[in-house]
C-alpha cells in the first residue's frame, strides 16, 4: 500500500488531502494517531513562524502527516533535511529513524546491540577506554556502591541505563547535598541509571564551548576484520546547556574523516547554518581537530574489541591525556550527518546490510 500511495503522490501531489483522509482512521485504529499528531504539531511549532496562516498550517499538517507514512519520515526530519527541495529520486535516498531500525536488525546481532544499549554492560567491556569511574544503580540495593562512588567526586553525570539523544542526562553537584543519603534519595526516582565521573576535556577542543564536553562522533563499519570509517562530525553544546547532543539544542559540524579538518559550517539543532559557534565565536569550517591520527587509532582499537559488532557510532572526548570513550551506540542514526549534507545516506546502509547478509550466508555454509 505504501508504494502505491507514494506513486500516486509523485504523479499528483494534490492527492495529499485524500491520502490524509485515508490514513487518519487507519492510524487511529493502530493507536498511532496521537503519537504522529504530537510529532507533527511539535515540529510545526518549532520550525514554522508563529504567524503562519491557518490555511498554510493545515496544508503543512496534512503533508507531514502523510509523509510520515509514504516516506517513513518524521516531521522534524522534513525540515532538517530540506526535504521539500529534494527531487523525488533524492527523497528515496534519505535514511529516517524509522527505516534505520529495520536495517540494524540485519546489520548488528541483537546480543551485541544489547551490550551497547546498556551503559553498564558497555562499561564492563570497554572500561579501559572510559578512563573514569562509573557505578550502576539498578535498584536501591546499590546504595552502598553509589555512596562509595559519590565520596570520591565533586560532580558527576547521571544517565539513564538505556537512553539516547541526551534524554534524561543530568549533571549533579555533590556539594549541594548534605549527605550521600540525601543525594541517593534525590536520584532514586531516576533508577535504573549509571553515575559516572565527569570528563575533564582538553582546552584544545573545549574551546568551542566550555560548559559542555564537546565530542566527536565516529561511525565505524567492521567487515571480516577490516574497520572503515563511514562518517565523522563534531558536536558541541551552547549557552547554559551542559550536553552536546543536537537533540538537546547542540551545534555540530561535519569532519573530514581522512584529515580531521572540519569541512562544513556549523549546523544548529534546527538545521540552520552557523559559521561560528554562538558562544565562543570560533569558526567551524577549517578548524583542525587535535590529535586526529590518535583518534583514528583509538576508535579502530575500540571497534575491534567485538568482532561481530559491525556498525557502531562512537562518541569520543579529548582530555589532556588523550582520547576517551564517552559511549558507543549500536544503532547510530544518520539524522545529524544528513542534516549537515542535505543528502541521503541510504547507500551506506544498503552496502552494510548486503555485506553482513552475505557474510552470514558464508558462515552458514561453513558450519555445514
């Protein structure tokens, strides 16, 4: 049905209203209407001017609602990718959050996805790359371990045990609490979580924004022992925000994976270009990421720890003692890189998926 509706729309885009009438009751029946309605309304409130006419608002609402089905496109992605400016052929090259889930089920085995999806398991395996202390609080029986951790830090970062895009992350100042008991009670509603020591970043990269730990995202693909770098970009916070995620009002820029030099203007969380960082006024384009060769060596060593984990998005921070791991992501999204380039990255996912499926067939034949 999806392909049929897509073909109809591309031949006659005035069919949006009819498609909306068809999809509206279908989504209600599937109990998805409220979710999509919220997504669309939120995107319109963020990306469209407040004085938008009711007629234009209604027209855009219907379009974004229909695009959610025929292109598997979230409303925010429509704006971030400049989707309306893309040809019909180019639109089919974009990877969306919804589409990537299907690809990763075939690229990365579930047992390995679970490792990186769980911050405590990740820490156990990659501890030497974190280079800082961490404690997992899965229930109140972990109070003693938490108290020992809290005694040795002034501030720490609290993260949900499973999370993404900076959701639920909080920087906590231990000195604001009278005792570790009081601190533990404050954090208890957030269980399960991990508490980890703060990274003291190097000024050579912290110069963009001192309040947040600025990170480099490196997406790797491992195939038969060969590790390749697919894409890389810088993420920084801005203003009073202490996290650098683009979904948390961050600013980023694309990095040339071969040289470590930033090759794009900065892009803010709404997809708008900024030549200099809003706070530090440092120009993005042309900035050389320090110790790039060391970063490449570091990330390839990381990726090689689990031979059967094919595609990972590694978040790395630079300290005065070198690069450290912030976290690994078993389902790295392509939203940010496509926001930078305004081009689709489906070919990367097709290539990864096909190679991994080929490898599984070869291994199956070998077992026989």
